[in-house]
DNA sequence: CCAGCATATACTTCAAGAAGAATATTCTAC
DNA sequence: GTAGAATATTCTTCTTGAAGTATATGCTGG
C-alpha cells in the first residue's frame, strides 16, 4: 500500500531533514548540500528516493534544480508534516538546519538586490547565495 | 532520534494492521493470529519489534499475553494513529481485519456469558472465544 | 511434577537500502 | 563545441530486517 511507501521515506534522518526544510518552501539542491552539510551524492540520492515516492517534486530553473513539496499535497504527507513540526522543535539537528536556512535566505535577499541591479542575470548567484564547497 | 524508530515500525503492513487493531482496544496474541491470519511466529516477532520501540505494551492475564497501546500515549504515536485512521478507511485489508475483530468480539460476549455461569473459570476460553488453528 | 497450550527466541536465507567512489548527464557562458 | 558548474546514476560494501523452521520458556490443570 501507498502509506507504507511514505513511511519508508520517513525512516531516514536525512530525508526527514529534507522534508522539514521543504515545509518552509522550495529549495535547490546546492542549498540542501550547504544546509545539511552532506556530500552531493547523498543529497541527490535521498532527493531521488523522495521523488520516486511522490513526496517531493522537482523542476529546473536555469542551471538549478528546485525541489518542493507536491501540489496538491497528499493528505498523508500533510499528517506527517504536522507530526514533524510537532516532534522536531526540540531536536538540535533540525533547529540547526533552520538556522542555516535563515542565514542563506538573508544572503539570498542580498542576492535578490544584486540581481535587480544586474538586470536579473543569475549567472553568478552560486557564488553569492551560497558558499561554494569546491 | 526517536521519531525514526517509530517510523521504522510503520514501514510494515503487518505492524500497521496491529496498531490499527490496538487502536480499537487491547488484544491478546492469539486473537492477532486469527485476525491477521498469520503464523504465530510472525505475529510474535512483530509484537516484539513494536514492544522494543515502545509502541505497544504487554501484560499477562492468566495464560494469555494482552497487548495494548502505551499509557500515556506518546504524542508521536497519537499523530500516527490519526493518520492511519484517516488513510486506511478505504483499504480492504484493514476493513477485513476490523470485520474479523467484530466477529471475535461478539463471540467474546458469548464467552463472557458462559464465564458467568461457570463462575469465572477461563480454562477453556481458548476453545470458545477463538477458533483454534492447531 | 507432567502434559499441553500460549508465546518467545535463535538461526538461516534473502532482499532493501545507506554510504562512498567514480562516472555520466545536462545546462550555461564563452 | 568546449569548459565548468550542477545534478544524477552506477557499482560496491555493509547493515537491517522479513519470513520460515526449529526450539525454548512460562503458565495452568491435573
């Protein structure tokens, strides 16, 4: 049954962290790398796992792949997000993720400003909006 | 983290069925065997799995082991029971379980009557309240 | 104490999935 | 079209757990 496939997604801390972040809004893969502080391959595989089971959606925006929660949200996912929200408030890993997300988002605002000035070219966003690991 | 241990419990249809049944009230192992229509060893192992992770409790009543949901119920479990309740209504496996549970419960009422007459001796309850598989 | 029922544990086999390394694909800018 | 960045896939190794078989434990009634 379908519900079990959902629960299989939730048995892994990395995937819980991903869903927790996506509950705040869409995010691109490289942001996940920075926030989760995990190697690219790990992030990519967990995202693929979630995608195959319909818990996240992806679309391309220029050279980036943006992941988000599916619309409309399956009700089972909705229950789980509520449970996560309720259970995870006190967990340091998840709080730290949110902190890193906020930091990147404030950087992003600055990026957004910069973009207006450069006429919308996102070409070097990767060098502004996030710390390159390589 | 603890939440993941809970989700690991929910990745298996048999365990979901067990929790779904326990949401209706406590039940002894042999009833699970009848309702789930699974071999004793399977039932016993899944119950042990749930017990180790704190999703069910067990106590002995005469020669039977009665399983129930923990009191007080952890809030994470509560969320999951609500989700189950909401998601599983239409699933035939779960509906069939409930039907078999009701049948056994009505037999049980009859057993209760019989017991009053025998002065409370439960010695042959197993031959009345459920169909012996052996 | 012994038989028999109710339940649990140990052991084996098999499949799924997590992590890491290497490599492939896709897009953009020049 | 070539380089380089962003992301995905493939392959290997290791661990967990599901199912089955056999066996053990614990309780009850004689």
